[in-house]
C-alpha cells in the first residue's frame, strides 16, 4: 500500500470517527459507548485494525507508554536513598501509584473484554421498549450525558498532559531522566525530555479510559433498568391496547365481546408480566458478567485514590509558590476526587433504579446531589392499578394466580442486591465517597506530622 492510499484511508477513518463524535441526533443504532474504540487504541489497550504496518507502530507505542512508570520508580528509589524531603517522596509515591493503578486497571479491562462487549451489545441492541417515547427519552438522555462527559474529560486530562511540556525535567523529583548529557549535548538532552513528555499522551488517555469504561457501563445499565421500569408502568395500558386491537378484528355481540375481552385481558396480562420479569432476569445476568470486573475496579479506585489525594495534598501544602507542576498536581487531585464521586453516584443511582434500598447514614447529604425522579422496578410494580385491574373470577383463577405470582416474583427479584461491594469489603455507593474523603484527610494529617 503506497503512502497516498494509506493517508486517504486514515483520513476517511478519522472523518468517520469525527462524524460519529459530533452527530447531534440520537437514534436506536447509536453506539452508547461513545468513542470507546478510539480511546482503547490511543491508550495502548486494543487496536481494531488488521493493517500490519499500523499494528507494528502501535505495538511499539504501547510499549513506550510504560516508560514513565520505570522513570518514576527509579526516581522514587533515588529519593529514598538520598533521604529527600517527605513531601517529594510522597509526590513520587503518588505518581507511581497512579501510573501502576492505571496499568492494572487497563489490564483488567482487557481481561474482561468479552464480558464488557456483552454489556455493550446488550445496551446497544435496545430490543425492548421501542414503542415507548419515554424509553427513547431515557436512552437518548443517557447517550448525551456520556458524550457531555467524554469530551470535557478528555480535554481536561490531555490539557494536563500537554502542560508537562512546559515543566523543566532536568531537576524534577520524579520525572528526571536517568541520564544527563546536557553539558555536552544540551539540544539532544532537551529533545529526549520532550520526547519523553510525549509518552504521557498514552498515560493521559488511559486515565480517561479506565474511568469512562466503568461510567459507560453503569450509565448504560441504569438506562436499561429505567426502560424496564417504564415498560412495567405501561403494562395495563399495553394490555388494553392489545385487547382493543384483538376485539376490533372479531365482531360479535356485546356480551360475547365482554367475555372474550376478559379472556384476552388475562392472557395478555400474563404475557406482559412474563416478558417484564424475563427482562429483569436478563439484566441481572448481564450485570453478573461484569460484577467481578466492577468490584475489582472499585477496590483499586478507592484505595489508590485515598493515597493519591493524601500524598498530593501534603505536597501542595509544602509549596511556597504556585508553579506549573503544582497546578498539575492540583488538577489530578481534583480528577481522582471527581472520578470517585461520579462512580459512587452511578452505583447509587443504579441501585435505586433496580429497587433495592441500601442503608444510608447521610440521607440528606446524598439527596442533595442525587435527584430521584424515576421509580424503581419494584415500586412501579407496586404502584400499578392492580387492585382494580386484577379482580378475581372463578373462570380465570388460574391466570389470576399466575399473574399475581409473577408480580410478587418480579418485586422479589428486583430487590435482590447488586453485590457491587468490592468483593464484600463495602458497598461502593455515595456514602463511601464521603468516607473516602475522611480517610484521605486522616492519612494526610498522619503524613503532615512527619513533614
């Protein structure tokens, strides 16, 4: 393949990506996982291309991404050996924990890639609720929220990455290169430092990727649960529409119409409730495929963010002047705090959407940040007009008992725990974020006594 054809093909692919990213209208064929394939490629995680030349360059790129981890680890060792100030050692530790946790979380994404793609297919196929305008509104709102999050998050992190080009690495406490020939070849030394800064692009995109993958999964599952709730709320209306449609094609006397209509009502009601409980079961099956993935990510996020926040705070409090690097450290601390807040909020919203009420010690604080506008599946079932619609008659007693049993089973299934509990350590819900802040402050005060 000549250079011109390769350039034309690359340009067309970039144009396709740009068109998908800037499309204004949501349709049922829109990919909920907005820009995921591009992020996976730039982060050095996965490349969906069979081109041999491109894959060779990409394989070199994905190896180069790990250079910052080695440099940071080496400088941390040197700072320990030289007994450097504790704030600088903690800053090195923050960088090492951040880069290593990114690598581990990326590896976990690749390890669970097939279950993640199963969730992607489940969310994108949108096989139920298509007749409801509310379902379209729920899914479109979720997609637009994803898009509003992806673009600013990417710009924010890549802005921090780009600012490293303005930092002097020659005497930096954790970005200094292990070699220095600035006295003999200053231009070459500067070039190596700038090239080293370019490897941060992969680290920056990984920072965005490992957060947004989880955010997209939780938001997608939440939107599908809300659609199921909307279908449950519409059950009796749907049954009435089907009965009227069926009776319209079968003319007869009013007495016969009434008898046949009741028979169709119970038949269709049993089918509608059966379809809904099947959808609830399918949701839990899909969720269980990624439960271990989510628990592993949540556990890493919680403890790594505690250490990053406390270490970054110690370093910032020791700064005597505002520098570019201090602003970068502050920006990253804000990022990890927002990341944890966002993910715990998504888990709380998903838990509430399904129907399980978890214990909450800070109910008033939580409701300040979370707006519960949609009822859960269990609440929708209970709120149906079943006392008036489901009246007992001897001739329909079998279907009556069947429908009531399905309703009870649906409420029971919907209220089972999601088990997003970090392998049993704690529920990763909104209250856990405030406990994270308290724990980070405790670690900060502990380190501060030794500075």
